[in-house]
């Protein structure tokens, strides 16, 4: 009897420890931090509406909440060079940041707004009374990469751009055009291609030659610096801008959003990128100079 009890106890401990190990392996690498009374403000300029100023203030407050929780958010825009040369340092810093940073997300937001005057200027302030910040404790997957070839740096106005992309792993593809005047999501386009999926180690021509001759490079001034932001993800992460933080996102949000600078502003695009775990994304930037 003693031998049987010993055997049962041994079996129980083995199963218990095995269960503990399995649970530990399946537990997501996520931690939560609580933050309180985080504020962000934005000046009400002549060329923006009060609602836009409130949204900018909210984004600043969300950024400050992440920083208060220890999530780095040093990149807040894509940056533009005023000279005719592409600022390679800006591009390099941006890529290093979005590829290396841990990701964070502010949840359970309760945002209140107030309008105030200071030194003859009008501001909107957003205050997050209480929030919980979800931090993904994952590192970048250095084996997840892509080789892009065929893109030039210099283009003439209305010249077409083509390039090939070779991913190291299966990936969903998103491409944005970033410019001073307007940003836009061009892949998937929501009309002919509602999603673009790349196979590992298989070269793909962009844009799809059966649908388009090329990406049309257009400038609004004599000489203009633009960037193509190429984002690859292991899982499907439809683009969305968190205009309504209580409403969540829809599966096809990228197909219903308007292509404007509010929905596709620098802050919105970066917010979407940082919402993707670091080991699930690969980001590339193609700088171009377009001349009329």
C-alpha cells in the first residue's frame, strides 16, 4: 500500500509539474502597469478644428501614459528634410526604433477634456484619470526580414515606381506613402486587393503587375522628399486609427477609413505600428526624391 501511495504521489507531482510548465509556456509575455492623472495638451491653431485639437491632445496623453509606464516612444513623426538631400539619419533612427522597441497599449481609458487660455493662446488638454498599460515583453525576431530591390532614390514627377520584395517568412504586407502634404495606405488598396500575402523566400513584384503598371510618383512642389513605409507582419493586423478608443477596430477597418491626414497622420500610423508586437513586425523605409 505504501508503495502504491508513493507511486501515486510521484505521478501526481509529475502531472502537476508538467501542467505548471505547460501553463508557463502558454502564458503571454505581457505585464500590466497602472498609471494615473496623465495629461496631454495641444494648441488650437487657425488651420485645425477644436475636435482635431482635442484628438491631438489625447494622442499626446496616450504617449505620456506609455512613457510613464516605461514604454519608449521616442519617435513621434517621420521627419522631413528641408534640403534636397534625403535625411538618412532620420530614416535610420526611425527604423531602429520601430523594429527594436517593446510595444505598449493603453487600455481602460477614461479621457476628459478642458479648454484653457495661456499667454494669449488657446489649448485643449486631455487628462487620463486612470489607465492600465499593457506592455508586451518581447524582442524583435531578427530572422524576420525582407530584401527590397529595384527601387530608385530619384524619380521624375508622374514616373512609375516598381520594386521586388523577398521576405524571409510568410508575411502580410502594408505599404504607406509618407509626405509633407498627405499620407496614404496604398497596399492593400481596398479595391482590387483587400489583402496582400507574401510567401517566405518567394520574390514578389510590387505593385501587382497584373493590376498596375507601377506606383505613380507625384510631387506637389518643384522638388519633394517622400517615403514609402513598408510594413510586414506575421499575422493579419488590419490598419486602423483609434479615432474612437471605446469602439475598437473592425476586421476591414483599412477598407472603410477615408484617406486623409487625420486617419493617416504620423501619430495614427505609428500608433498602429506600435500596437503590433515587436516579434511580429518588420519595417522598412524607402526614401525617394521626386522632381517636377
